């Protein structure tokens, strides 16, 4: 992969991370300003953060697998 491709991938990753962070902040702000009792809001936030943690862990696992498959494919290609 060329350096330009890496820059494009990094830019896309940062863009997606920015959108994700914005969504989290927006959701948290919406929950904080919702007309609910404090206990309900804290419970909702706890649930959302647990859900986000699970989704993030899944995404990281998928990315690691993709990277490992790419390394394997490149190694196989070089060995052929």
C-alpha cells in the first residue's frame, strides 16, 4: 500500500471517529436535558455506554481480523 492510501484510510478513520464522538455527545446531551428523574437518566446513560462499549469491542475485533487476513494474503502473495 502506498503512503497516500494510508493517509486516506487514516483520514476516513478520523472522520468516522468524529461522527461517532459527535453522536455520543449528542445522545448524552439529549438524555441529560430530557425531563426524567436523575436515577432514570443515569440508568439510561449506563445502558447506552455499555451498548457502545460492546459495539466498539466488536468493531475493534473485526478490524484486527481484517488486518490479520490482509497480512496473511500479502504473505501468501509474496510466497507464491
